[in-house]
């Protein structure tokens, strides 16, 4: 039996002031996978996702979520979707439980479901014992609370827009672990330009560049077709990568031309074309 696609995008186009931000984009996201949507800033990722949420009107093309057509405006498909923007906003005077209760009430959940889901989600994102006001949260804590908010209604599709881009290594690791734990319960579209994050958790990817899809593949196929020798280093605190690279070059552990891995999307294009 073939897998069902949670998200289908066909021939999607969107222009702003005569410039095509999204140019005939088509890709599909299978059910219960983590799908990496990769591109540099300005490549068209956010525009595509906003059209999938019915927040922007497409010039042409179609978007289906779980077999239902997305319509611009008050689209009914949003009952199936959770959304984590790159910078989630909160009522800073609220505490985590209060905020999730408000989100549950807006979604139309019953008191019992809100109570149970709040407890489950705060445990999932590591905030179960946190009872202080959101205004005092770190960036990483806010991202994790935003993840809980996006999952409150048990969506079929979770769209995350650059959820790790402004986090330190520990914060990034926490978000990636949460996404891995929910795999199998919901389909995740994970927008990012950090290639190591994609390789770590994604099953498949689509690469967008200047509004066009230039590559769509499973991670396993990419590794088979374009594998090269790599060295992965992980640290439990922030370090100066230039000093580490200098030491590795000096000791002839890596070639002199080798650079840090997850700097920009151009590295992926270089790998694919080599």
C-alpha cells in the first residue's frame, strides 16, 4: 500500500511587485515523516508555508492537506495544522499552563482535554516544573513553549519555520529531540538553512533556491548518491569554530581547504553537483 501524503503542493506560484518569490513549486510530504524544507534566507520557504496556512493567496497552483484543498483566508484545513513561527509571540505576563489553557480554549478543546494535553506537552518540551512568567524565559524556552502551543490540538501536520536558527547548540539539540519524539504521531515540515539539523532528523528534503525547487529526495538516497568523507564534532557549549578548524588543519586531521559544515545552503549544492 502506498503512503498517504499529508501535504501536496502543485505548481505553486507567488509574485511580489513583479518578482517571483515562489516559482512553479511542487513537492509532496508523506504521512508521519520529518520533511526538511531547505533554502537560504529569501529563497521562498516562508512564503510557501504561509500559503499552505492560507495566510497568503497564491497567484496559481494548488495545496492539499490530508486530501483537503487549502483556501486563502479562513481555510478549514488549519484545524489539521500546528504552526511554529521563527519568532513565536506570547503574553509575557502569563505562565506556561495559563498560556496553553488559552490556546486550548481558542482551539475549542474541552477542559479535560486541555488539562491532559497541557500536562503531556509541558513534559514533552521540558517545562513541566516551570511556573514563572513567560517574560523571563530564554529564547530556547520560548521556542519549546511555542512547540507545545503548536501541538495542543494534536495536528496532523506541524509546520516549523526556522525553529533552531537563533538558538545555541544546546537549544538546537532540545528542539531536534522534541521533533524526533513526535515523529509517528504527526507529520513535520521543518524549514531551515542548517544542513546538519536536516541530516540529523529528516527523512526527506526539498531544496528551494530563488523560488524554485532544485532538489527533492530522501536523505538515504542523497547519502548514497553524494556521500563524501565527513567529520562531525558536537560540543556541550558554544565554541569558536575557527580555532577548532585551525587546530585540526595544523595536525593534518582535515585538509587545509576544509571548512565548517553547516554554514550555508551553497554547501549542499556543491555536494549534489560533485
